C-alpha cells in the first residue's frame, strides 16, 4: 500500500460526506465514490492497453479496461481502499444514525 491509496480513500470519504449532507443518504455517496474510482482505474487500464498495442482508444472494445484480473496490484488497491472505506462509513451511518 502506498500514500495514494489513503489519499483516494480520503477523497472518497469527503465526497461521500458531501453527498450525504445533500441527500441524507450515505449509500448515494458510496455508489458515487465507487463509480468514480472504478471508472478512473478502468480508464487508466484502457490507456495502458492502447499504448502497449500502439492503437487508439477508438480501436478498442469498451470493456477491455474493466477486466480487473489484468489490473496491477496498485490499481486494485486504488479502487478497493476507497471502496472499503466508503462502504464501512455507509454501514456505520446506518448502524449509528438510523
């Protein structure tokens, strides 16, 4: 694990808190944060594949970057650390505030 994993978790928690304040539902913030970080890693993998194959993104299938079995360990942690942090926060909110 490295510093970026914790920075991403902090960003995800701040985003989740902002959505929670507006909607009064921590699960919306969880879904938004998870979607943003999954999309980020998907996009990075697509760019890496395109660079390796020396093709443009137009020449790729939309799902090629989404194969998580081909993501690096760092990419997986960049997704799962914020995912778990916001999941834990949403579960804690449900437990303590409802």
